């Protein structure tokens, strides 16, 4: 990968290119998505069974519950649920029929629309 320096404002470089975005995508992950989705699945699965996971899971749970979708009228529970599910599906051990699908469904069923 090339440099992740910001494009200059001179000449043809005043537009951000797809290459630039791909090279720099890891530097600009939204705070709510900074946590590893696989860790979030593990911690939220523990929460389902009544296990707090301790301080190890605080940031993972916060990352999950910080995914909140709103519009000018307020909280959007279905959009929030969909965004949280999409985030959990980013775990590499996932995909169609992946080993985490059942657990993700349970997590989303119980906590997908919850707002803390």
C-alpha cells in the first residue's frame, strides 16, 4: 500500500481517490466500529447467558450499544438493529451459514433495538 498522506489542494490532486480511501480506511474507522466485531460477539454472547465478561468486555459492549441510528425525529430502532447486525457480520468467521450466525441472531433478537 502507498502513503496515507492527505491529498494536496493543488492541481488534479484536489479530489480524494478510491485508492486513497482504501489505503487509509483503517485510520478512519468510526469510534463505534473500532472494536473487533468477533470480540463483541463473544462478549455479547456472554451477556446473553448472564456473564458480565468483566472489564475485558466493557469496551466491546460499549461499541455495540454505541451503534445508534437516529433521524430528526429521534431514535430509529430498526435501523439501529440493522447497523448492529451489519457490524457483527464483519467478523471474518461469519458469512452465510457461518459459525456465528445463530449467536448473532440471538444477540440481535435481544439487544438489537435496545438503547442504553
